[in-house]
C-alpha cells in the first residue's frame, strides 16, 4: 500500500503516543516548538468505543484539519471491535492506524497492550482486522513480556504480518522504564527485519533525548528508519527542532539514568520527571532567550487549553503535570513553579507569569 510512510525522510522522527499527554493541545505545542515528522494520538480503546461511543475515548481522537501525518493509536484484543474502530478512524481523516501492543498499564493488559505479546494469535487477528479499514497499519510494542530474549520470536510474528512500520520500545513489559533501553539488540533486530520483512520500516524508542541523539543512534545502527521520542519532550519541548538549540544542544553528551524516559502510561509524577534522575547537563542554567521561549510556549499551551476545553472537558488540574516542562533550570524556576501549582485557573496562571506571584 502506498502511504505517507513511503515519502518520509530517513531517519524520520515521531512523537510517541502518551496517555493524557499527546492530545490535540500538546501536539500543537510541540509543533510550534519543533515538529516531528509524524504525530501519534493518545491511546484509544476500540472495545470501549464500540460499546459506549465517543464518551469512552474522552476526546483522545480530537484533532485539527491540518494535522498531517497523524496516526491514531488504538488498542484492544477483540478483532471485531478493532475492525469497527479502525474504520471510524478512517472516517475521521486519520492518516494511519497504529496498534498498541506494548503498554504495561494494568487497565490495558486486561484486553490488549503488552498482554498481546503472550497472545500472538490475537495480535495477528487484530492486525488483520485493522487492515480492513484501508489505512496503513503499524504496531508499537516491546521486546517481550518478561525477558528481553523473547524479542526474536515475538518480533518475527509481527514482521510476518506485512505491517508498514514496527516501533520497538527497547525494554520488556516487566522492565517498564526502570532499566536502560537495550540498544545492544538494535543491530540484531535490524537483521531480523531484513530477513523477514525488508519492506517494513523499523522505528526505535526508549531513552532517546532529542533529534541529535536520534541521528547519532541512526548513524551507529544502519537500517533504522525512524526515531520515536517520548519522555524526551518533557525534558526539552524543542527536542525535535532541527536547530538543536537550547536544552537539546546541551544534552548531546548527557547519559540518561535508568527510567529517565518512557512512552507508555505512568503516574503524573513519573510522567513529568518529578521522580526521575537528573542528568548532569540538565542542572546547568539556560540562556535568557531560551527561558523566554519556554515561558512563551507555556502561554501558548494555556491559550490552547482554553480553546479546546469545551470539547476536551479536562479539569485545570491536568495542566499542572506540564508545568515542569517549561519552568525549570533557571534562577527562580522552583519558586515560580510552586506558585503555578497553587493556581486554579488559566487566568491565575497567566497572572503568576506576569507578576511572579498570585
């Protein structure tokens, strides 16, 4: 099938799907800061939508008409539901379907997510069902459920399905994001792809900080087609920028600690990096211009939140998980962030940014 995937630069860059993060608001923030080549939505459950309609997916598929290419990431284990939901995504105007087969959250593994690693027959049926919608189908998964050496049999099954792209979070479900990503396996995975399905694009995910780091990995491991960044965008919203300015430039030599980056469902504290190790470079003061860029990006985020609140219906408290993206690594950042965490509305937040106090 000819699709947008065939026309991408290589390596292409992707913003990872993140629950309660990569909604229509945050995608536009990232696009302003420095757009990746592909955006993914949040995870949307096929069975929930089939049985309860749009209220079950709570705005996860809301998008703008100019978001292209945009891939709907869906999950579930019932092929009939996957078929109906994939067709709905086509009708909504999405450019592709990605099936989540790696999320380790308890709610996901009841009927999909990483549970499909242990149910390859269901995984195959889900892929075939999604393909009936006529959109290019890709898969995002992990190396295995419990052990990293499960990867060979599991990835072979997926590659045999002639999917357009396979994204691999280079950890197992059990490892979550508590250990460094298994970069040592990349070349073997590329070799398996070349043997089984050379037409399938291969994207890697896990601990990737920014565009420069992704390009470095692609150069070290020929055969990689795409780079997916998840948690890296929380440490630098400009991480996809081709100018590699600001934090991204400083982080070129930084090495992430275990669990620093991820792209699956987590708690708010894990999501925003509040419990994550800090790299040596992240404690350096940023230049004044970059501080101004971050604050302006936060103001843009606040404006978009107000604009989409009538349809997303998400409480103001959900915004607070994003504050640490913008308010960090400059003099007075902690105090300013503390003030923002006590706000109750976007207007109060704007007042804090103007005056530094409530």
